[in-house]
C-alpha cells in the first residue's frame, strides 16, 4: 500500500514540474531567422526574467555575430 502512495506522489509531483524549453544552439539560430527573431523579441520584451536563459544568451550572441557580418559586408570586407 505504501508503494502505491509513493508512486502516486511521484506522478503528481512530476505533473507539477515546469516544462523545460528546448535550448537552441547559435548555429541552429543562424539557420532559422524566424526563430531567432521570435526568441530575441521574447527576450527583449521580458529582460528581467529571460535575460540569463540559455536561449536568450545564444540569440543575443547570434544577433551580434550577424550584425558584425553585415558591417563587414557593408565596408566591403
């Protein structure tokens, strides 16, 4: 009987745990402009909670990388 209660508690607690969001790499974000735009928009709209999440850090790194590439191209490099 105790094991039944223990199993029920485990299932109830696992249902209450927050869902984890998929973490995208910088390379994945480079390949998908729409996803990059979506993540950057979410991060900039809620910087207090999201600024230090892996997706926001990767999106900001990718955004900086893309800006540097655009600057190089505009200067003829």
